[in-house]
């Protein structure tokens, strides 16, 4: 990216809103996604469509945690559809705060990401167990998160997370065990050769090692079939998840793009 990335077009309706794009130190566009209703309500149908132009660089973040409120007994689940396109040699960094499902919440999210040749992606999601201070851990009804990533039309990642605490115990060894927070971090750059991804996997495993504390926090790193890798994290507490993600983000961006990320500035 040689020039300044600008927000050239925005169409929106409540409750999601973008105020403006800020110019970051590296000339990328820093964009804050606001939910003017304060959270996601049962029956909401939300859509987020993002297109990063050729050679542009954008960072998209939230202004705080995404709260998913209780769905009424007869209300439909809240649904969010994310449609993301990054054109040739563009870069999108999607680094939101956690998703917090309240007691009785039902939430479905579908994310489709399409990357053109040379495009880059840093995309993480953090799922909290609920409002722990109110004793609402795993009191939500259901959270479903589906993610699909394609590079030049080829599928490289397909994920389907479906958690229903009322039906299945979350503390089973085959599920979360002693951990309460879950996160996935996708790192992609279309066109990077497989051997380089294997080296990146080893590099990021080393970067993740200091954050691994069995019984408190675990991290794993694995390459995708092509063009990227996936990082998974589990933690008993949410305090260190974001600092760990930021450390891994820094290591990966320096390795793949030759520059450090700009940590998002939050606005109120």
C-alpha cells in the first residue's frame, strides 16, 4: 500500500453504523463498527458487507463487546450475515472485541470471505461464556458461528461452531473442558508458498508458547490447505485473550508483511 486508504462508500441502517474512517499511522483506514442499540436483540437480522479495494488496507474493529440479549420464548434467533471481499493485494484486519451471549440468547452468524490474488486477511473472533459477574456462564440458548474462506474461488477454510449449553455440557473433555473462552484467528495472504506457511506455523507456535498455561490458557497453530493458517485459543479467563491475540497478530504481520500492526484506537 503506497497511498492513503479512504472510505469511499458507506450505506447503513440502524442498528449498525460506521461514523467515519480514521487514517492510521501506516495510512490504512481504521473503521469503528457501532451498534447504536447497545447490543443484538432476538429476531434481529443484521448484515455486514465489506469490500476492500485493490491495494487498499483497512482495519475494522468494534467499539466494545458485542452483547447478544435474551431472545423471548417465541422470538426468533438473532442472525448476522457477514459478506467480505478483499480485492487484489488488499488487506483487511478484522479485530473485534468479544461476543457475549446473555442468558437465554440465541445467535446465528454466517461469514463468507473471498480473497483475490495477493490479498491479506487477519480475522479473529472471541466467544465469551456470558455475563460471568451475574452468574450467567453458559446460560445462553445457542450460538452458531459458520465461517467460509475462499481464495480466488477455492475453498481454504470451512468452520461450523454450534454450541447449545442447555443440550450439551460445555465442560466435557471433548468440548471446552475447564476453559470458558474460545477464539479463532485466521491469518491469510493469497499466493504465499506452502513452504513459507510451514515456516510461519513454526514461528507462531514459538510466539504462542509463552501464552500457553495448561489449565489456564491453550493455543494451537495449524496451516490451512493453502494461503494461510488458523490459530485456536481456549482460556478460563478473558483477561489475557486479547493481549495474546495482539502478540500473535504482531508476530504474523511482521513476518508476512514486514511491518507491525497498528493497535486499534477505541472511540466512545
